[in-house]
């Protein structure tokens, strides 16, 4: 998931930025890289939609990062779908905590 977060960041999706900076910083000190996704992040839904990406491009990105394996592209597409669907269902008073490292 960490490599996928890096990939979407290269496409303008800033999941590491949160309106809960203090909380995010405290959690990251204890648990490693943890993203706190809030309804503010819904502005990235279009860029997180799996149909906005090509599986071959994802596979090539993972191979370039030396994380390639036969199903890397498909796994990344599944990761995008998971992020997109979970974020789209986030209610105004909810936070998605995603530990990626």
C-alpha cells in the first residue's frame, strides 16, 4: 500500500496531508506511517478511481521500484478500488485510519 500511496502522490493525490495534523503526527510517532483520511480527501476520488489508471502503468511503476511481481498491476488496481470505495463512503464525522508502514 505504501508504494501505491507514492504512485498516486505522483499523480497529484496528497493522502499524506491531513486536516488532523497533530493527531496524525502523534500516531505516526508510535505506529509508523499512518494516514488519517477525512472527508476533505474526497476531492481526490476522481484520481483514485481505478478507471483513471492503466494496469500496465501501475505494473511498470512497481517494477521500477523493484516491487514487481506477476499480479502487481492487478493488486494495485484492487488497492485503488479499496481506497476509492472506502473514501467515498466516509461520513462527515468519520476518519479512515490507514497504516501503511
